[in-house]
C-alpha cells in the first residue's frame, strides 16, 4: 500500500479522528472551529479528500455519518518522516542529526535519548 501524504490541515482533522473516533461532520466542525474557523463545507471537502486518499472511512450512524481513521497516527507519522528525510536530507538520518547538532538544536536529554534509541536499534529492537 502506498504511503498516504497528509497536508497540514488534514493533519489537524485527523488528530481529532485519532483521538476520539468515530466523529460526525458536526462534531469535527465544532471541535475545529476555534482552532481553524472552518465551516461545515470545508470539513466535508476535507473528509472527501481524505476518503479518496484512503485515510478515512464512514459508516451510517442514524442521522449522521460516523467517520473513522483507516490509518494509524504511527503509520502516518512514519510516512511523513520518511518523506521529509527523502526530500530534505536525501534519505539520510545522519545528515538530519548532524544538522540538528550543528545548530545546537538538541538538548542534553535529547542526545541521551538518541544514544538509547541507537543502542537499542543496534541490538535489533527500538524503544
């Protein structure tokens, strides 16, 4: 299955579906109103696009459709990470880490966390 790419706005909507599925159009409209100001028509358009991408599905739920995510947050995050690495760092995690280190963008705790992740990866398992 091809990885699904989500726009920034689609991420906002998907976060609400991942946190509390299923959701109706009206529930999503109310949940996103303060953050985005989107109207019901905008939510409907976005849900249609997400359905076409294979990221959501719906079931009849009485008077309103109930929308569910069909991809996990983890799968979407992994696809987004891979896309970012490929686009910006030509697929190289080393170049990414080097750029972060050169910009002093890593705290001591984050560096320690990277050591643990890399040590565990070397053992055949990730944290």
